[in-house]
């Protein structure tokens, strides 16, 4: 059964490791992430962007699929189903649909409005035992059409949002979504440290986990990051494995065109990527 992400992230922050949020796009994706979590005895967060929710046929479909897989695959590790970069309206939709966690991204609003809307959503989600993430300072790159340059959040604003009773906080520290450009300056650990000093035990979230060097990831975890979002990396490994299968002509051999065979190598590639991340984040055997 789905659990909120609050307890798993509090444990992660106290234990100096991070739980991965792996974004899902379909059944293969979800099954790959869940099986890898179970095999590695790791807690896990399934992330769903608004675009992916729409692609999969709506939030009820996603909840039905995930709950069905938890039962059908005998998943016993803690699993949270989380709305990624949710708008105000979609947070309510996911609270209703049965998600166990939501992220309200009010970073594009003036801080006063972000505070007001976040406060209201904290009350609505906590009334149903659902965890809530909020964001300060937009994360760079492109995610569902929202483009930001990878700016750094204001630590005071972070404290203001953290004090509203949210469960974990996403703060921009120079990280971006998607592939990192050649001239990327790296993470701002000064910003992260300043935020951590003001927000105390609050688990911090690192968005855009794809392409950040391993040593930077480890340093971020040491400075209070307890949740790291991974999406692009799974997409790239899935695409590469699928391309290889077709380029080698395997879809033309026997029943190689069967979608279960065609998507098999991509499925295994996602599993390998997720396992690698769980090892890097330190969440293996932490369930």
C-alpha cells in the first residue's frame, strides 16, 4: 500500500542518504522501478508530472496501475506516489485521486502568493495524511514547458516556506532539468548550506538529478538533501536499449516484434539505471 514520503525522507536525512524519485511514464517504467526497489530493499518515490499523468490517461489510471502493481508484484518496501511540479489545481486532483504525496510548484508566483497557496495545500494534504513538497526559486532547464535558468533560491524565502508545515523543500541551487550544458557552473553548495542552516531538519530535494557528478551528489546528501529526482537518465537508457534492439534487427527475428520483447531491453535498462542511482544515493537496504 502507498505511504506518504514524510517518514522515509526524515529517516533518509537523519541517516545521511537520499531516496530517489523516479518519474514514471507507463507500465514498463513503473514495474521496472518497483521491482528494482524491492530487489534492493530500498524505499522509493514514483514521480508523475502533469504531462505524464495526462499521457497515462489521468491520475485515477495511474493510481489504479500503481496499486495493482504493488499487490501483484508483492512489493513490501515503502512506496510513495508523488505529483511532480504540480499546479495548484492538479495538487487537489491528485489528493482526490489517491496519490500519497504532492509537490506544489509555486515558484513562479510572487513569494506572498506562493506562501498563501502552499499554506492552503498543506492543510488539504495533511488532512488526508498526504505529504507535500514545495518549491522556492525555479529549477533550470525545461520540464513540461516551464523553462528556468538554474537560479539559486533565497535562503530566507526557503525558511518562510519551510515554516508553513510542508514536509520537504525543493530549492534551486543551480541545478537544472534535462541534460546539463557544457558551460554549467555546478551546484551552489554555499546556497544549499545556507538553506540547510535555516531549515534545520527539513529534508531538502534536489531536482534534475541526471548528469550531476557523483561527488556533487554525495556532497549534496551530506548537506541535507534527502530526495533526488531522476527522470531524463532513465529515458535516455530506455531509448538507447530500444534503439540497439531495432538496429540489430531483433524485431524482425521470430516474434521479436511482440511489444513484450521489443520493450524488454528498455525495461532492463531502466532497472539498471535505477539500481545504479539507489547505490549512489545510499538507499539500498534502507527499507
